[in-house]
C-alpha cells in the first residue's frame, strides 16, 4: 500500500494591522495633549506667521482705500504749469502774464491758482530779523515770490496772523508770510509786536506764520513775499517761474489741457501744464511695494514657525523612541508611524493657523478703529489662512515623520 504523505494544512496568515483615520486622529490628539505646554509653544510659531500673513494682507487692503481717498483729495486736484518760454525763444520774456491769477481762475473747475518763483539777485539775499546792526545774524533762507493765488491754492494752516491778499499783492506792499520753523530760526515768536525781517537791506513786515500746508510744503521753509513786490525790488524772473493750481475733483485733466491757451492765447507753447499722476497707477505701485515687503516678513515668520514645529517634532521622535519601537513590535507599520507624526504636526499647524487668523483679523480691526479707517479683509484671506498653517505644519513634519518610520523595533526596545 502506498501511503501518500499528509498535506499540512496552511496556517492562517497573521492579519495585517489596520490603522484607520479615527485611530490616526486619536493618537495624534493624545500625542498633542500629552505635553500641552510644548504643543502650545510649537504652535506659537505658526500663530505668529499666519497672524502676520492675515494682518499684512488686511492692512494692505485697508490702506489702499485710504491712499485712494488721499490721492483723490490732494494729488488728483493739483496742476502745475511751468514757464518754458526761454526754451522756445530766448527773447520771449516771461511766459506768465501779469493777470495770470485772474485768467486761470476763469477756467471751470479751478478753485485757486497763482504764480511763484525763487527770488535770485546779483547781491546776496541774506535774511535776518530786526533789530539791524552789527550783532544781527543773517540766515541763508530761500525767498519765494508768490501771488496771493498761490497761498490760496496751497491751503496753509496758520499759527498766527493772516495771509497777504490780492490787494497787498497788487499794491506791492512789503509784507511776508513765513513758516513756523523759519520763525523759530529768526527768533520771531509773536506777531503782536509787528515784527519785521530784512531781506538784504529791504525790510518786510511779517503778517502771518504758517504751521502746515496741504500743498507746496516747501513754502514752510521759505520767506514768501508778494509777486508784485518782488518784481519791483529784484526785477522779473529770468525763467523758472511756475503756477500752482488747485482744482475741483475730476477737473484736473481738463484744466491742464486748457491752461496754456487760457494764460497765453498768443503763445500757448510758452507754457507747459503738468497734470496730476494717475492715482490708480501710483496707488498700485505703492501697494505693490508695501505688499512685497510685508509678505516677505510674513513668509519669514512662517519659515520660523515651520522650523519650530520641525525641531519640536524631531525632539518628540527621539523622546518617544521606546513608544515607537513598541508600536512597531505590536504590528504598526512604518507608514502608520509616519501618518501619526504628520497628523500631530499638521494639527498643530492648523490650530496655529486658526488662532493666527483670529489675531490677524483682530489686529486689522483694532488698527482701523484707532486710525478711524474702514477695515478691509478679503474673505479668501480668512479662508486660506488656516490651510496655510496646516500646510506649514505638514511640511515641517515630513522629515521627523520619516525619521520615526525608519526606527527598527529591536533597536528601539534596547534603548
């Protein structure tokens, strides 16, 4: 009888370990809560990075509207007209007529306008305050000849006194308006004593001290005298005269186009009008520069936060080597270990992103309230910020997680 060898029954294979999503989240949460202090410090870097990210984008959008309003109110309502008569004809004489203020004021949309130039003379125009004598100290201060329309267009804020008007300008009175800094430099503190200053050997009564101006801010650093007075004292300007024109909102382009013809219908080419820059282009340039700078700072904060998460996660891997080895010995695979530590770092990043988003939005609202602005935060920024934190945490945990998955059970249990 032939006996066939009995076939051995196959032993059932050991079932593969299963590590579901619920288990993954549970282990990650347990790992985070096991050391809450360290987890909070780990997430702090992401909080700062995402908070800076939201704050930068929010404040950039908020200041954009403020820049729009400011440009529309000032820059977009200012026109400059230059005298280029000497470039066209060396014997042409002054490009601006004597009644330039009246002519420019007749244009529709013009609020005020006037001619000005820097006074130059063959003899030095040293400026000094009374009394005059050997002890008087002269100052090298710019003297500007301006019609009354220039002061109206510049819209200065007076600390004391008044501005010279059209009557003073037409009659050629020897009066002057100075800035607060010039007054302090000359030792003039009050107008009650009717102080005088001397330009060369000619005395001028100070009738006003300006502390600020909306346009033509360099007037605050000058001594401003009437145009007619300057012409009688030092003669007509030999080129370099300009006209400052303040317009209504939206009328600047039209005024710039019509100004040369309105001022010099016989030779409009003697004058060159410079319209205000496009506020949208200027705002775009300013916002781009601001956005790039602050986004760079936000990116640096995010990198710092990522480095913090990576460092802490790597330390956690080294501290939990025994735990990792025990899990591997009980059947956990390398991808399970990788998933656990990635989930922990991702959760810390997402938590930091949520907290940072809240801090960023609160900062934008607070700054806007203090500055009396309207806060502007794009919804996409608020929605994307937590995911930025999550992505930062996941990327920061890649290397520590891979390092943890490479730990062998035997080597881990020996430690």
